C-alpha cells in the first residue's frame, strides 16, 4: 500500500499486509488490481507484478465472469458481504471462497478492499456429508425393513417407504394423531409396546400390529435409542414366518403322532391296544367329537372296533352296523382309495340310507379314510379291511387337506399294526412291512437333513442381522476406536456366519470345503479393511481337508484375527506386501501357517501374554478349543505355525 502518514494508517497497512487471509484492492472503474497482500500472492500463485497487470475478472473462471459483472453492476453498501464465489488460481485449480468487500479511497481511486476466506475444504466436507446423507436415505428407503423415528413424546417424525407399504398408513396420517394408538388400539397391549420401545433392548419382539384396513399383521420389532431421547424403531412383516411356524408345528404334531403310533406298533402286537391308543391320539390332535375304527367282514357288515368320543355324545363302541349302502356297491369307493372329507353330510351327495346311518350317531361332518391291507407279494392288490373315521357332531366343519392326509398316514400305520398282529400266519407280510419301514426311515433322515440345513441357514441369517446391527451402531458413533472395535466384532461374526453358510449350501451337510471357506474369508477381510489387491497380495496353498464344525469355526476365527492383525500393523505407510495361508494334512494332524513379509512384531513383545484381544483369542482358540500348539516365527516378517489333531466330522 502507499506509504502511511500516521499511526492509524500504519495499523491499516499492517492489518492488510500481515493478514493471513488473501486481500487485495482493485479499481472499481477499470477493475484493475491496485495492491495485494502476501497471503494472496502465496495462495493464488501470482507474483505481485503479475497481479498488478491483471483485472479482478481474471481470477474468476470464464463461465462465472458474466455473473460477477452483473453483481458489480448493482449498488452495494460500504461494507458488503458478497457471498460465495469460485476463484481460479494460477495453476488452474478452482477454489471456493467467501468474500467481504469494503469501499475505500485508494490513491485517489474509487476502490474496493476485498477480504477472501478459502472455504474449499469446508465445501468438500459439506458435499461429503450430503453424499453420506443421501447414501443413508437410499439405504433406509430400499432396505426391506420398516423404519420409523419417534420423538420423546411418542410423535412420529419420519418413516420409510417400506413402513408405509407394509402397514398401509402414510406419514401424513399422523401429523396430529397418535401413531401407537392407531397401530395398537388396545390400551394394555399398547402399553406393552411402549414399555418395550423405551427399554431399547437390542433384541427383537413380536407384536400383532393393526394395519390401515383393520387387519392384524404379525410383526417383529427392535429399537435403537438415540442420545437425544428419540427412538428409531425397526420392524419386519413376519406373517409368512408365523404361517411357516404354524405349518411346522402342525407337521411336528403329525410326526409325533406317527412316532407314537409306530412306537406302539413296535412295542406290542396287541392290535386292540394299538387301535385304542390311535383313536385317542387322533381325536386329541384334530379336536373332533369322535374317532372310530370301523371293520368290515366278508359280507360288508361293519363293527366299531375302537372309539374315542367326547363325553355327551353317543357311544358306538362294539355296535354292529348292517349297512345296505356298502352291500349295494358303495364299499367299492373306499376299496378304490376314495378317501373323503365331508363338511356337511346333507350337501355331499350321499344316499338317503347313508345319511340315516350317520344321523343315528349325530354326525354333521366327517373324515373317512379306508384301511387297506395288502394281500401278499405274490398276489398284488389291496383288501378293504375297514375305515378310520373322524366325526364332528357339534356342527358342520370345513376340513383342511392336511387333516385328511393325517388320517391317511395313520391308516398306513394301522395297516402295519393289523398285519403285524397276524405275523405268525403272514411271514411274507412281515418282510414287506420291514421294507416299508426302511423307506420311511430313509425319508425321515432326508427330512432331518433338510431341517438341519434350515437351522444352519437361520443361524447364518441371525448372525448377519447381528452384523448389520453392529454396522448400524457404528454409523452412530464418532469415536474411531469404538468404530474399529465394532468392525473387528463384525469380522469375527462374519467368519462364523460363513461356516454356517458353507454348511447349508453344501451338497453334504457334514462336509465343509475348507479351501473355499478360507479363500472367501480372507477376501472378505481385504474388502472390510479396504485393501486393494495390488497393495497386499493374498496367497493360499490349502490341501483337501475336512473339518468338523467346531474346528472349522475355531480355524476361521484364528485366520480372521491373524490376517486382521497383519493388515492393520504389518504394512504401515501404504507398504506393499504378501500374506500367505497354508494348510497341510500330515498323519491325521493339521498344520496351518499364516505368514506375512511385513515389518514384524516388536522383538520385546510376549505375544502369548498381551493385552491384545485378537492375539489372546488366537492363543486360547489354538491351545484350548483346538487342543494344539502355536509357534511364532520372525524370519522376514511374522509367521504363526499352528498344529492340532484332526477330528472326525462327528467327533
């Protein structure tokens, strides 16, 4: 600036020249630079001489110059905040700036003093936050879970699309209303929901939620309580799961009945005991008024051989029924395996004589399944021994298909019992029944394998839910150390989850593809730590080895900890390197080596007695769970050699 004439001007010169923010003065008439401070020279890259040859418009990107000229054409106050602009430095880099100007008289020029603050980094952070917010919004909108935000007064603040889609309500419906009152009209039930929400326990609870059309929906919810007292509720529609659970429960009850009947057949050759127990079990399971076993003789005259009846209804046990319907040909329907489910005897097309017979026993609806016996292996065909019948006397009843199938399955067991009761006279029949039992056993084993795979599938899904919850939790944290601990916990959970995934996707439920598992686990760790393949190379040399589930999980956790430790500490400052995993099967023993060529562990570190959770976990897993030993090698990096005895798949 011009030479100061007094102390006040000296102060102004000092504030201009020594200001850490770029500052300059330009002529308002021709926009020529008149003076710049040292900060402007350093920040923009022009020398003082270059600045004084330039106009103020030269530091604006060409596309922004028209807007800037328009701004200059407007009247401004003496001290004016002109807002945020883009400036261009000498090297071509564009920066975001915030500008404050002041009109002054400078060497008899109508000039403006400009103070510039570089806000490029602030803008970058702002854009990053916007991107992160948009990323989270997309996740919340696309995730197949209902998500809602409720304030401390129970007022709905926000919901995602899945919430509106599943429940049928819209967010705007509750601008003034109570969302919990609409979803849970019963006050006592609603209080249970509120208590669960306020507890903010990290578990799921099932509730019956009322949707907009009035129907009740089976839902499951968990909650996350924020530091400001607000609650994020996360839910899912479990109607299909509940339906499946009921179906599985019904199937389990039917299987239990089959096991009970089969057990009685194995334990006794007394046909009457088997028949009495069977009709009682069937009546209890179906909830009917009467169940009977009805036997034909050669003249198609029937006798009630076994009965279980609800008190208050007519007892028919031992009654001999002379039914002309069967004698005139109706018995042939059952002989042809024509099982029937009749919801209303008056609308089923039955003959008058058949209806009169049923009315004698107060029957309104029934299930009828034939009991067919095979004649012999030399003479293929079936003999109509009798009928297994369930009576509903209290009213008409719509039957379910699985109920008719249940009786059909029971008659198979009864047929076995009937034939076994005459085992001394029917030696060949015994062989046939044994073959049937073998077929059933094979099917039962196949069903158990399916159920076992489903268990592994559910365990894997539950572990993934835990991992997702940890991920959501980490997004609410600011402490890098806490975030790191959650990420390490996620990796451990993922290593266990991967075992269960391999188990239920394997063709053989007892076999684990160790090579594939280790490769997938190591690759997922590189992704988790955001390591590019061209920086850290992963090498594997793995024999074909089969491990049982316990050993596979322990090995997975050991590999997870040692690789994680190498990725975090072995290659500082973006150093490139290699991590190798080798696994050998040597005389029924497993030798596993995890090696890196990084900087190595500190020479004075006793890794078997350290505060490191990862290394302590490795030592405990090897020595206690695998019952093996582990040695540390410090040649050209860090290497851990682990040896343990290979157990059989079921050991």
